[in-house]
C-alpha cells in the first residue's frame, strides 16, 4: 500500500483533540490504518486523548517537544519514536521554537 502525501491537501486544525494552538495535518485512512503527516506549531499541543480501539506510533522528523503517555513524560527530538498502545492516553506538546514535524501510523487493533 502506497501513500503519497504530495497528493493530500493540508488542513490547519486549531485545538486538535482539545489541545491548544494549531497543527497542520495531512491524513489518509486505508484498510483500517490512518497515516498522518503533521506539523505542530510552537507552543501548541495535541490534547490528551485515549486510544480505545487503536494504537499510535509517532516518528519525530524535526523539532523538539514532549509526550505524556499515561502520566509518563518523554522528551522528543528528531529521530525519536513514541508509541501509545491501545487503552492508553497520551498527548503531544511542542515546547520548542520551531514546528514539531512528525509522521504517525494509527492502526485499528480492536
């Protein structure tokens, strides 16, 4: 399965999942898997949310930030990967001065 993000229109979303600020998203769902290419703006966040029927793997391409997954804070930078298993809650925070650019895969597991 091939996904070409060049063919997907970018959408700017404010307060994504109850977070603050804005995120630029390109998303595509195919066969119960969502692929996401995103730029989380400085001082913005993806709000805390629970993965009830899926998990999420996030690969940081550039920028710095942190994630909180079920109360545990992890620092993120280019080359970092964070994983939120099904049944867990997490958020993503850009506390840096540049966009936090990442790629995420969200497969439905239940």
